[in-house]
């Protein structure tokens, strides 16, 4: 019966649940992403020509469907030249969603992983109607407040990777290693250089990955 239960959980891997206790805060985000400990600080505009570095790197653990999950999202991208954060960014994206198995399955694993791959996106001026409509699956109140959003990106993304699991049972181990594609919508909101990314999946959504945009002045 335990194997059947775990196989049912395998079917929901890659789907995320809203209405969970995400437990994050924007406290010290600027410090973590280039603030007081470095000379660079998050910003949406600069007085001189700069390259703009967009960075999100966060792992979030959450509980859904009576199961614990761990999702990791990393986006590293750069917009070359300009005095504002708006514009086209080129870089890489990495994604992993892991189902946390119970202690008795400590040697097992069950996860979907998409290694670093190219991503291009564009930050445009914030439009509340479009932003809200794109994220209609995100439950009200799920996002930490950023204040007045200045820019956004509403991006449909397909990532290629592998789905792997190994579950031991009385009748022997069950193994799987197959190629898979992960479809997601990325809803990015920016205020004062602080970034919030919602990962919206076909079945549900995971709001609130944190990051920052940092201008790097061009040395002449």
C-alpha cells in the first residue's frame, strides 16, 4: 500500500499548490542581493549607462497534498547598456522540483530537474490589468507586498529536463529516468530593483521567489 501511495504522489510532482504557508520575508533582501555588504544595490534606474544584472536564486520548501515539496528556481540574466531596468534580458534559467520522501524511504528520490538553459525575457512598464489576469491562479494575499510595481514580465516558458525517481519496496525497487518538458508561466514584478517571481503551473502556482536587479555602471 505504501508503494501505491508513493506512486500516486509521483503523479502530482511538477504541480504546485497555492494557499500554503510560504514563510518568506523581504527583510534584508537588498543586503542579500547586493546591498550594504557590496557597493551595488538593487535599483530600477541609474544616472549613468549601466549593464543590468537580474538574479533570482531561491529554494522554497512547502506543504501540499499532504506532502512536502522543495522547489528551486535560478534565473541569471543581463541587459546590456541603459539607464533603466526596462528592456530585453538574456541569460539562463534552472528549475528543480523535489518530492520529500518519508523517513522510511531515505534512500529513495523523486524529482524533476531542468538544468541551466537559455532564457530571454523583456521587462516592460507595469500594467495592473494584464499582470492580475496573467496571475489569476495565484490566490489573493499569497504574495509579499512589493509596494507600487514599476515593471513586469509575463512569460510563457517550456523547460526541458529529466524526471527521476527511485522507490524501494517489498517487491523490489521501482526506478524511472525519462526526459520531460515542464510548462510554466513566469510572472515577474519589479519595484525599486526588488524582484518577485511567481511560477504558475498548469495545475497550480508557487508565488514569491525573490531576487533583485542591480545596475553595474560601465567603466569608460
